[in-house]
């Protein structure tokens, strides 16, 4: 964080200081909520959670080097006490980003936020010091903590914003008002909680409503609900996508034989070739979004293309490709799944698996509401159309729909199976995998299918693959 004294922080958050011998002492270390992350000079933020109360760690964090605790009650060690810790954290973040010289980029969408945020960060940091959301910490606590990790040197601050309802993005965008707001897509993630796609669009579009006139709204030209957000902003609109009207486009898109996208990037300032290290064609859209942001921030097509071609995966279980010593390739995409990313992952599997045996170990796509049956059926059918050698559908009712889709598309006999849980999938794969095979593992987060991928990579963890 930029150095601030405890007195300044207390004034910003409207808090009362307790047990602070010298209010001029500065916070020079990171602002953290996890006592294990405390460093010398830290400010520790005490949240009272359901299982753990941060206030119980007050003494320990001061011993570990924290200069004070931001708390909701006096704790017997140096503290700034406020009525609402979350609001105070937000107020502090807001004040700090106002003082920073950094340009704020915020992004939201139904799928691909973290992947795209990681791409934007890797492109921008090739130009200037960049701070970005670690992992997927995109809520009312993770976002201000990330913003507070910026320093005087930070030039770009890239923030992922998540929403589970109307008003969530507005709240986050008020805390850390972006200059550039990017909306990736409006899919079906959390559709149950939102009520429908229109509501999701309403919620995600809050990001562009708050942008300043001299800011930029970066919108997906290929997604009608996102494209329509252009009317909700006073900022300039930049479109990315395959559509002809997109300002930032990809031409000649193809997947290499290793399943990595390759394309010609077209921006208003030029054209340059990209071959990504990431797997799956869904990353083309993510890369274009990142390119549009980088173009807006003054980078040339060549600079952007080079950084996109070098960018790796910074977050786990997203098309993570590992070669086993025996020649089996494991593709762990078990972080999450939706119909769009299932299709992209299957196409990547087909491309990687040319001339090899391919296995799609798939589980439920959650939160699809009324569309669940049709979407699972369609994914099962696509696996057959792409000539995937074997579909292993893992889990309950939704998995049976996947397998039924494959069966109805013409996959009989051994080509598709339905197993009840992760352990059964591992048992089957262990006995049947042969050197040279390629295995894709993918399902929604709640299924926890990464255990299958890990078991295939680690070998003997049978006991750990618990049934779900
Ligand atoms: N552009 C995209 N379209 C569809 N699916 C995508 C896209 N990009 C990534 N995905 C898929 O969505 C899953 C989640 O990716 P990622 O973590 O980047 O998204 P997210 O929006 O940050 O998710 P969360 O809401 O959990 O934070 C991955 O498994 C990936 O396969
Ligand atoms: Mg995320």
C-alpha cells in the first residue's frame, strides 16, 4: 500500500483509535485479512466470519509485525475501531486509488474473467508496473484488498469484478472507479440466482454506467446483450470480437495441432500474428478483450501480439496440460464449466488428440436452470461429432444426460460410459489408459473433478478421491 499513518487511516474510515501509542506510525506493509499473510508494517483487517473471528488473532498479528488492526471492537492491541469493517475497508481502498497515479481497468462477465484478467495483466506488465487481482478474488473484500496492494510505482491496476445480483458491480465500481470497463459476455453462470439472462446483463452493465466520459467501455461485439450496453455509458465504446464492426478482431483463427489458438490480431493501429500458449479457442475472445484494453492504453499491435503469445496460465485448473512420463496427456480444466467452455474444451481435445485416443471425462454443468437437460444433451452429442474416443460422464442425473446425448448421437457400446463418482472414474481410467492417450477433465466447480486429474497425475491417491 502507499504509506499512510494510522491517524490518516482512522480519519479516512471515520474510526476511533484504541491502544495506539503513536498515531503517526505508518502502514508500510500489505493490508491483509488472513493472519498468515501478515508482514512487518501490515494492517490486519478483522472480519467476524461464520467459523473464524479475525478479532481473535489481534494479538498474534501484532506480534507478527502488523502495526494495527482494523476492527469492530477494541481488541487490547493497537486498533482502529469502526462500526462496519467492510465499509471501512472499501472507504480506504477508494481513497487510496484516488491518490494513486494508476489507470484502473475493471472487467466482468459470466465466464472467462480470471483468464482474461490474467491475460490483460501479462500484456500490460510488459509495458509498465501492473497490479492485478490474484486468482479470482473479485468480491467486496478481495477487490479492495487488491486495490490496496498497489503502490506509488503501480501504473496499471487490473481488477476482476464478480456479481451474484443486481447492484453488486455498482458497489465494486464505486469503490474503485475504473477508467476502462470491459464486459466479456453474458452467459448462464449463476442464472438461478439472477433470474434470467436479461437480469445478468442488467447487473454486468452496471460496470459501464459508471465510466467517465474520457474513459472507455470495451464490449464484446459478438454478444448481443453486451453489445447493447453501449447505450448505457457515456464513455467511448470499443468493440472486440469476430463481427465486422469490431474495432479489435481476430482473422484466420485456427487451433494448432496442440490445441492452441493462432490468429492474426487486427487493431486500429495495425495487424500482428498471435499463437497462444493457452489451450482452447475460447481464449481467442479473451485475448481480443485483452488486446482491446491494451490498445486503448497505447500499446501497438506488435507489442500486444508478442505479450499474448508469451502469456501463460496464472491461475490453476484452467486447461492445465501435463504430460505423464508414460506419454498420457492430462488436460485439467476442472476449475469450472459452462456450455460455451465445454464446447471449446472438447474442440481443443479433438485438435490435440489427432491420431491419438481421446477421453472426455465430464461432469455436471451447474446452474443451468430449465436449459440443463438440453445443454448436457448437446455436449454429449458434440463429443461424438468431434470423434472423441470415449466419453466418461461422472456423477448423477446431469451426467446421465451427457451420456444419453452421446448415445443418441450414435455412440454405442464402449464409447460412452456413465460412472457414479470421481473414484469410479479414476478406477476406470487407471485400468484403461494407454500411452499416448489424451484425457480432458472438466465439470462445474462444485463437482470437484480436479481430483480425477490429480489422481491421474499423482498415482496412488485412491483413498483421497472421495465420493460426492
Ligand atoms: N470466453 C470464455 N467463454 C466461455 N467460457 C470460458 C471463457 N473463458 C474461460 N472460460 C471457461 O470458464 C471457466 C472459468 O474461467 P475463468 O476462471 O477465467 O472465469 P471466471 O469468470 O473468472 O469464473 P468465476 O466466476 O469463477 O470467477 C474455465 O473453466 C474456462 O474453461
Ligand atoms: Mg474468476
